[in-house]
C-alpha cells in the first residue's frame, strides 16, 4: 500500500514537472478552486446544521406555549438566531399590528382582549410576511451555494483545456525534435492528463456537495 501511494505521488510530481507554464498554471488554479469549494461546502454544512438545531430548539419552546402571542416567547425569540425564530418574529409583528388596528390589547398571558376577528385581507398579509421571511432565510442559507454549481461546470473545462494544450505542445515538441518514439511523447502527455485529473478532483466533490446542500 505504501509503495502504491509513493508511486502515485511520484507520478503526480513527474507529470507536474513535465508540464509547461500553461499546464502548471491551470493545475495551481484548480488547486485553489478545490480549496475554495471545500471551504464553501464545510461552511454551508455547518451553517445548515446549526440552523436546523437552533430551529428545532425554538420549535420545542414554541409548542410548549399555549398562545402564539406569549410574552415570554416573544422576548426569547427576539434574541434567538434560529431562522424559525426570525420567521416567528416577523409574523408576530404583523399580527400584533393588526391587533392594534382592531383596538385589541394583550393580557399577561398573551391573549387578545376586546379584539375583532382578523379579516381575510389581514390573514393573507400575515401569510405573505411569513412566506417572504421564509424566502429570506432560505436565501441566506443558500448564499454562495451557487458557486459550487459554477465550479462543477467550469473545472472540467479548465482540465480539458489543459489536456488539449499539453497534448498539442507534446506533438509540437516531437515534430520540432524530429523524433516519434513513445519516450519523447510520454512526459508531455503525462503533464497534459494531470490537468484533467485536477479538474475532476474539483468537480466531483463540488457536484456531490452541491446536491447534498440543495
């Protein structure tokens, strides 16, 4: 197993050392792409995990209360970073505004006294606020995820460009040297294929990460 890993590392070094400036630049660029995509994936996975746990915690608090307008829940939700808490706060603010418009007051338990029923237009307005806030929270969680899709699409093309360039340069070098044996062709082909490998190393994890995140 150790000999296989050593041979693999030696092969990569051999291919890279026999690449020209364009090929080496593409490999370095793809390595930077790889670091960038892994940073995004780890950051977004952690952000989604944290948002899920915080929202589950807030939902547990929410279900323990008998009223949506419970004052204690309102105070806790204001400083709660959970996406579900943000949705709750926005919807509750709109609801309380309509209670005020209907001349209702809230007692210590969060119940509305002296209120009229909300109209259909007011109910639809509260629903619209909730839907808009949900969309905003989704947008925040999806920030930079689209870059993974870009890396999936672009990386193989960079690798293909490096391969085609390397093969072209290898054949040009053979033609200039007047030699047609395999030993003269092998170094250039090895360097050319390295860019394809680098492109796939970026694209495959990015595709998997993008699908899992979305």
